[in-house]
């Protein structure tokens, strides 16, 4: 702020999501929407962080990738042609010699028909038959000739396009530029991740990742593993299910390929499951028992009863589905959202110890659980929707840090009109939802104040 020596404080409005690179949108990069000076003289700015891999959305980048794919395809085709040509060349040479022999014998027979005895006739017939068997090789050569003409045209077109791009972009090495941009984006994203917690102020339009499974279910990524691990887990249904599908990447999940199956030793209830640090935490069917299932060892590490928690559709969300106990994770750990009879059906937040599943602390929110559509934790704050149907909005927030609450009015588009699972992933800063058989993501906008070292 000019030459003042005052300590500065930036209020950052962050739209955070590394997954947005998978689902391009017309959004711009890092932007400062506005800036102002607060009453205390501090600079206040509104900033939106970009999706990663902005360079990938550059039309020239897409064009270059397509060109690279074409070049690769042409190279592979040329290699196949080369192998086939080397193999068939010997046939052609042998065919040439055979045709000369047949041609000579036919000339002799034509000049002197009596010279063609039965043995010579049979020999000539055999050689003609051998020639006929070589016709497919000649047909392949005709096909290869057409392919060569096609490849020649492709190479000519590629040369023209590459020349035009080179004129436009200059003589810079594209791959080097791309790597530099990716490195910069990684550093920017790392900076964004260090900005910490904030208050939810907005939810983006829905991003439909896939349509699969039944009307009810849950899907998630791990909230604690390194960003290089992109596995996705899917659990279809809300009652007595035991089959968990583990996909290698988000892309594989979108295509429904490259997955392994885990068969749980105990069936689940509801859709309030969470994957946290390599383990699945879920509510055991017809009980208030929480189970921690370790994926790598395929075994139950611990199970514990959530004391007094209602179960088996005693205190579900408004959509039912045995959603009495909802497990979730955020930046500050593992949580259970449930209720009890002594709390008159109001939502209770329990903070869990991940190793033992012991309840470390609880909060009574005073909000009736049956009136909630779904809920999720962000930065130790519980956000509750007022419905699971169309027209739902984020209606209530409970702050565990201050044991206080407020009513909110944060709209979001419930595209498929029936949400049966809604959970926040702090590693990716997105909301995962299961909406009427569709797996949908929402980016979130968090408001937070970041202070400089001099403040």
C-alpha cells in the first residue's frame, strides 16, 4: 500500500481445486477481483486461484498434443510397413524368378505343344498354383501403397501446420516451455495449499464425473495420502453392501476400468463412509459400531461402538437410507456426525482418534438431524444442507472451535435432485456427492485472512 510501513493483512477468497484440470471450464487464471483499504488501514484483496494445468487448456497446446499423437501414429504405421516390407520382399523376389520359369515353359509349350507331356503339364500347373497363393502378398502391397500415399499426405499437412505454429510461437522448445509452466503451477498450487483453513462462502456449479450404480451410494479419494496417489473408491448402495471398488486413477473411474475389488468382512449401513490414510471407516450394518478396514492388508484393524449413537434408521438424514452415522474427514482430522436419544435427535459432532476410534470430544449443535439433507466438515466447521432434493442449500454452520453456530444461505445446484452422500476432501478441496446415480464434484470457495510475518 504505497510506501507505508504498516503491517499488511490479505483477505483471500479462494476457489480451490486441483481436480479442475480434469474438467476444463472457461475460468481464467490467478485474478485479483478487487482491492480496498479497510477501516484499520489494512489492504483487503479478493483473489481467485486458478485450476491447475491452465496451459493444457490453451488451444495451441491441444493442437500440439493432437499433432504429437498423429506423428506417433504415423511413426507406428511406418514401423509396421517397414517390418511387413522386409518380410514380403523375399516373397516378391522369389515370385519374380518363378514367373520367369513359368513364362519360359509357356513359350516352349506354345511353340511346340507336343513337348508338354503329362509330367511337364503337372509341373506347370503346380507352379501356377504357387503363383496364385502369392496373390494375397501382392494385394497387401497394393494396400501398403495406398497407405504410403495417405501417410505422405498426412506428413505434408503436419508440416504445414507445424510451420504455422512455429511462426506464431517462435523458435521456443514447446516441451521445455510446458515443463516450466507445470513447475510454476505446482509451486502456485503448493502455495495455495499452505494458505490453510477458511470459511465456506460459495459452491461452484456441479461437475458430473460419471453416471454409475444405483440411486444411492458413495465415492471418495483418500484425504491423507500424497497427491501422487489418485485412487478412487466406490461403494454402491446404502444397506448390507460389502463390495468396495478401488480404481487406480480418477480417469479410470470415469471410464469404469482398471479396478480391484475389496470384499468387506462386515456389511455397511448408510453412505457416510470415508477413506482416511489408507483405511476405510464405515458404520457396520444394524449397529452403531464403526469399523476401520485397512485396504493394503485387507483386514479390520479396529472396531468400536459409538456410545449412545442411534442406528438402523433411528436418526437418519431426511432421505433415510440408514444414514444415522456419517463419518468424514477435514483438515483437522476424523469426525463422526450422529445423534442420540438424550440429545433429542439433534446433530452431535464427535471428533475421533483415527487409530483407536475413541471419541475425543463432542459438540451438540442443536440442529435436528432429520431436518438435514446432508452435512460435511470443512476446517472443523460442520455445514448442513436443509434438503436432499432440488432447491437445497447450505443452511446451517456449526463452529467447533468456538462452540457457536449460525444460519447460512449458500445455494448450490442439485442437478439430479436426490443427494445421498456429500463429503469434503481437504486434500483436493472439493465436495464429493452421489446424486441419483451420478458421481458429482463441487469446487468450494473459502474466505480466509492470511497475515504477513510483520503482523
